[in-house]
C-alpha cells in the first residue's frame, strides 16, 4: 500500500493532502490517541485519519482505512491488498 500511495502522490493525486506514515506497532495507545483521537480499538492495519480545515473528518482502520485512502488518492482498493508476485531469479 505504501508503494501505491507514494506513486499516487508523485503522480499528483491527493494534491495538498499531508501524509504522515508511522509504524503502529511502535506506538502506545496514548500515542495513537494523540495522533488520531477517538479511533478506538485497532483490529487491523492500516490506520488512516483525514483532517479538513483542522478538524478530523474521517478515521478508520483496516478495510475502511483502505477505502478512505483509495478515495483520497485515486488508488485501486483491491491493489492495496494484493500481494506482489515474487521476483524470479
């Protein structure tokens, strides 16, 4: 998903949307609450929070988070869960 997001941003999708990426395994619940308030229990990654005019407009984890990212950055939601084929040597 990160590669797709990077390609989308470089291609001009989501212009002006700041993107912060962090490893949720390295954060405490308090850290996550400060980053994305009222997110609740995180069942699956990724975690997405989206602000408009300084207010948290949407927040989600797992499937719903991928849907938000796909809508904001023009990504194919199915491509975000497909595993790339292994490289052939």
